[in-house]
C-alpha cells in the first residue's frame, strides 16, 4: 500500500433502488450546509502489524486520535427506518493468509462499534460500523512510485450501508441465501473500463493496463498516473453504492481478489450461510472461506471479512413442495435471483 495515496474528489454513484444524492453526501444529513461544516478527518493506512486472524472488534485505526467527528451534525434515522422495527447488530470476524506468494501485501480493518470508537454520545440514535480490505502491489518491502493498493470499504450507520470500491476487491451481501454483489471488479478488459482507458491514451494488453497492472483503478502507482492533476488511464476514483439493510440481509462478505479468483459470489454466500447455521461464528466462516480458496489453488494472498447483521444464526429456508419437478438446484436458483436483484 502507498502511504498518502488519495481518492479523487468526485465519486461515481452506482444505481441503487433506495436513491442517493448526486454529490455523494449521506442521505441522512439534515442539510448540505451542515455537511460542509464537518471537519476533515485524517485516516492513516491500516497498520501492517495486525495479526492475520483476529476478532475484528479489537482492531484500531492508525492515527485514530486525529479524528474530529461532529456527531451532532448527523441525523441518521430516516422516517423509513423509524417505521421499521429492524436495526442491525454488527459482529464480524476476519482471516488473512499469505498463500503461495512470497510476501503478504493484503491489509484489512474492522470496527464493529464505530460510534464508541470515535467517541460519539452513548445516546446516538443509530449504531455504526466500518470495515475495509486493501490489496497492495508493487514492492512490498519499500514504498516507491510503483507501489499501490486497491481498496474496498463499507461504512454503516443504522440501516444505511455505503460501499466504496477502487480495484478488484469485492463486497457481497447474503440475502436469505442469495448473493447480491454490491461492487464491481475494476478490470482493464471490462468494456466500460477499457473504453475509459483508451480514451485517456492508455491501452490494454493481455488483460493488463498499459501491459503492467491487472486493475484499472487503484490508489498510488504514481509511475502510471504521471504528475498530480493530470488525467490518467489508471483512476483512483471509487464507485459508491448505497444499500438499505432489511431483515432479509443476513451478512456481508468482503474480500480481496485472492478469494474471488477461485470462488463465485454465490458459492461464498452459500458456504457462509451453512457455517453460520452450524456455529454462528463469523470468524470461523472467514477462516473456512480462506481454507477453501487455498484448496482451490489460489495464486494470491487471501483476506476475508464476514460481517453479520444479527446475533442469531440465519433461519432455515423452507422449500415448498411442488408436483412439478425442478430442473435447477437451489444454489442455481439463488444465483439467478441474485443476478436479477443485483444493481451493478
């Protein structure tokens, strides 16, 4: 990862059934003026000395004492949330393994109680949480112009979840057994990304941006971006996706590409749901995904975070009996429904 790498100011908003502001502001803010008055938050990169397998609630932001967050300027309880009795409970677990690579270049961070962590009032109207995974590349032993990282973070307040992604990490929502992808992989050979790259003077060779990088968006990599302020085929602008959590939202899986290179989103959701029904432990679920990816001969580092939205395990899905013989498996049916429900 590159220290000091910055997001570009604008955010690309993905379509969402729940709507959002065009300027990327939180939908629960009282007005735009109050948002403009918030002081700038300084966030350091996740520390590299974190244990590879840990209970997520113990992780801390680097430089967390620099936060100055005005909770009083936020009103995060919407009328729709107030009418619903559902309010998520955040509990998470994570696992990282170096895999077959020589160096570990993944990082992750998990905060199950963001309000308490940032020193918010005890009577704050909505719970909050923050999770992120980062996949570094370049020379992992020293930071230079060729160092960079992909990044995916999830910020949750109450029932509103925001996913920001730059690179090929992925966020998948488990919704009653169905996999709903909340991010899209930024690969150079994707049609939209390839057109953007070529328009800005770059090219895609054998799936690599300018023949060098396997992602089309990342932080850092100054050797590809040129001087500051210049348009570059490699973008650091993240996609932003907003989701309103409901009772059907059971858990979130976020992971680096070492997992998704060998496993589909639906397969990961099916595995996590089965594991939760057995032991209801998100950390064991993340470890199970990592071990399965290693069995499938992944070629990359592995980092997985599983976030549950309830203290109870997922309920058993009752399949109504039918006289008509099915020609598709239950997992295949969930895959089809997830594809239809996905907004990206």
